[in-house]
């Protein structure tokens, strides 16, 4: 008989057996939200030349309080051979390169101009209103380290270095294989003894929200031959997720099919509710998850284990952030396994309020239909009252309100 393992040990094993991220070179904007696998290094000084930070005049500070002659003008995107000398200034626009001899830039509103003569202010400080070459960074400086998530600000930084591409973690490819003769696709005629497939759309949605790249969906019947064909079709996927057929019944053929296809079992069955009969195996660098056929068991299996593997492949922290919330209703729980319950969390006055939802077993999709978080409870009996503090994990990586 297979020994049940603790949920935290199961998660540790999944993370341990998940490979490190693989890099891919993408166009700059396509890298938004991805994790860098190579640092961004400045290819040149930034700014690449000393430039004016204001519209005004490039001056020598020795002319403070006096008059100087305007000898030329320089605009952004243009340069000039003219130079600044005592008694002479150049009109300059924001972003324009400072001409030779510039010691400061004076704002136009701090001056008075009459023809080609400009009266300068009494106080002019060396370096005012100009950005020296390399003032932000020098060529060769590391600007954004590997492991950072690329944001819209990152896009501007990288573009300012003249880079058109970035090296980021490749989005993992995911294949979802539903199993079972009883499943019918939504919109089809059910007939007798069949049910609509809810796990397929659910798992495909979870995979997409977790950042899957290529997504494949297949269905296998309850025969070794059908399972073998499906597994052969997804040999190149980074992650394969099967749902159903992982327990102890006559037609629970998934663990055997995975082993026959070359999968090395890591664990089978986790001391948790819902979703005890989870199966996890590896085939080379491929990860294979056999999730229960019950919808809530399958959902938790993906949320807790598959999504963690995907996060690591994306170069992100695979462990989810816990938030602290306050119960709005009572909860009484009993069991011999770690229990995960779906609930509804909402922000109110800067705190999370958590509404318990009905629980009628791991096949009930109606009670938790408005859920957006998981609550976790240890084995044994728990009685909680409204106002009690509790930890929660948001589902699908979305910041619900």
C-alpha cells in the first residue's frame, strides 16, 4: 500500500524535481512580465553625452549677474560646433547636448533677453540644470540583474540602452489530458451515464493564468492503449497534467500508464483533503502530474503543485504568498488529513475579510463557485468564530477585491 506523504513534503519534492528555467530571446515588449535569465548591462554611458535639463542658456558661471551675447542655438537631437566662452552663451533646449565649455544651464525664465544680449541671474552654480555624461550609469554597469521581473519601467530602461531583445525564462509548455469514458464535451448531448467535462476547461484556465506557453488538450479513454497514445503525443511538453484515473479502482490506470511510458514515480497520495490520490512522476526533464478526477481535488492539485512547478520554470518563487484575513462566519472542521477549503476574500478598510463557503464534498462546484482563495487547516478538529484571524492564499495569481 502506498504511504501518504505530508502536503509540504509533496510540494518540496515537486520544487526539487522541477528543472531550472530555460532561457529564450524575445523582442523587448514580448518580455514584459517575464523573468530575466541574463542581466541587462549598459552598452554605453547614460546619458551618452552631457545634456541640458531645462530650456535656457548654456553659460560660464563667471558671467553671473552680467550680460552675455547669444552666439548660437542647439536643439534636442542636434549638435553644434559652437562653444561657450566668457561673455558668450548658447540658447539650448531640454535634452540637447551641452556644447563645449558649458559649466551650467540657466533656465530661460531666470533671464531677460534683448536681441542677441541676455541678462543672467546673480546666482549660477556649476553643474546646475545639466546632466553629465554617464551621470546615470557607465558602460558595463549591470542595470537589471538576472531573476528580476520585467516591468513597464524595465522596458524603458532596456530600450534606452539600445537593446531590442531580452533573454527571459521560457514559458513552459503544458499538456492537459482528461481521462474517463464518462466525460462529454460541453455543448454535446449527454445521453445516459455521462457528465460534462469540467476539469478540462478548469485546468486549461489554470495553466493559462499560471503563464503557460504552448497549451495542448487531449482526452484519453479508460484503456491502457488510449492512455499510451495520449502520453506519446505529449512527449515534448514541459508539464503533463492528467485528471482522473489515479486512485485504486479497476479503471484507475494513469499511474501504470505513466510508468509504462518511462515515468519515474516520485510520490503517490498526499495526506490532504481534497485530492489525496495525487500522482507525481518525472520523465527526463518532463513533469507528469496525475490529479484526481474530482473537480476540487483536481483544482487544488494544480493550484498547489503544478502552479509551483510552473513558477519555478518561469524563474519565480514557487511558494505562494500568505495573507492574513479575518473570518466573517463560523467554521467547524474535522478530519485526519490537512484540509484545504475554498473561501471568498475581499478587501475592506485595508484588511482582508474572509467569507466561508459551503462544502458538500470534492465534487461540489456550486458551493465554491465564487471562491478566490484557499484556507488551510491541520488534521483534527477546528472550531473558528467570526472575527478569528486566518491565513489565506489567493487562487489564480489574481489580486481579488
